[in-house]
């Protein structure tokens, strides 16, 4: 007997969205106070507040993602790993086997999605250069002076925290009343909105669709965590290695090259075969 309907699932998704932002806000406030007060006392309030905040912001973001990861990780573990009433859900009939072929498919699809998202971001920045300036400002704040804390936050902690919340808790809840189409739409919209700036939100749309599809297809948040970490790592490390951004022609070539093995390894006649199933 179903106890949820689509409206309640949407409300639940919005609450997950708000809780994620609230945790980051609270940690940010606590971190800011804990940083400013000792410095203010020691310097007699003679310090540059803006510069101080910029200096500690990567650490605060690191802490906020760590707290989100702990909160949603414990929630997911207690609710969907330990709970006996979810045991059968972990072995659903639609679940695809995970093997070497699956790993190749996940990696190739992630790279294809990265290329599509990057082309979208290039198109957006060409139309609105201001969106790129906003994005660069936010990334500089998150990364700081390109220290290890900034890299860990962007490439590891943020993907894990976001996946546990969206492709973990929210997807488990939404798939009880929605088919894969509904899960992808709800998850992607909230995931995109969470990034809070136009460029990242548009970039997050194809990424969110792929991550939700993978978590649904393999019935585990671990797969979407892997894909998310890979996507963010490529985004951060590739420009550093090349010492420049990718050109559009390079992105298109990579897209075509990785699209072929993605289709061959998918095991479906269409990569995103959005078939609905009966809610249980």
C-alpha cells in the first residue's frame, strides 16, 4: 500500500534542498564567527574583514560539505542500508549488473556528459560573459589559493555530500511513486537550483540527469558518487594540466570519441531508455 504521492515527494525534495542549504548556511555563520572574533580581539578590531573571510572561506566550505556528508550519510545508512523494510529494495528486478563493462559504460557516459555540459557552459558564457565572471569568483572563493582543502572540497566532499542527499535519499524516496522520468526531472531541477548561479545551474542539468539515471539504473548511490567525483575531477584538473580551457572543437571530438563506446557498452538500444515502471 502506497503511503506517498507525487506531491508529497516533491515537497520532500524541496525540504532536502532547503536542508542542504541550511546546513551550509549554519556552518558558514559558525565558521565566520569562530574566525572573526579571535582575530578581532587579538588585533583590537584592526583587520580587513573581507580579506579574512576570503582566506578562511575554503576551510568553511570544506567543513560545511563535511557536515552535509555526515548528516545525509548517516540518514541514508540508517534508512536505506540497515532498515529491514528496505532490504528487498536493494535487489530490484530493474537493477543492472555491475561489472567491468558497467564501469566502462559509467566512465564513458560521464565523459560524454562532461563534454555536453561544457559545450552548454561555453555557449552561455558567450551570450553572457558576466555569468563566467560570477562563476570564476565563486570558484576562486571555494578553491582559495588552490590549496589541498579546496581541491578536496570540489573533487571529493561536495560530490559525496550531494549524491547522498539527491541520488541517495531523494531518489530512494521518489522512486517509490515515480518512474525514471519523474525521478530525473525532480532530481535534476533541485540539483541545478542548488548551485545558485546561472552558469553552474545550466551546467548541472545534463550532469544531474546522468547521475540520476546511473543511480536508478544500478540501484546504488555509489555509482553516481563515482561519476560525480570523476566529473568534478576532470573539470578541475584538466584545465590545470593543459594550462588553458578546452576549445570547442576539442570538446566535440572527445564527445564523438566517447559516445561510440558509451553506446556499445550501454546494453540498450538507446542510452537513456526512459521506461517507466509500476510504483510499489
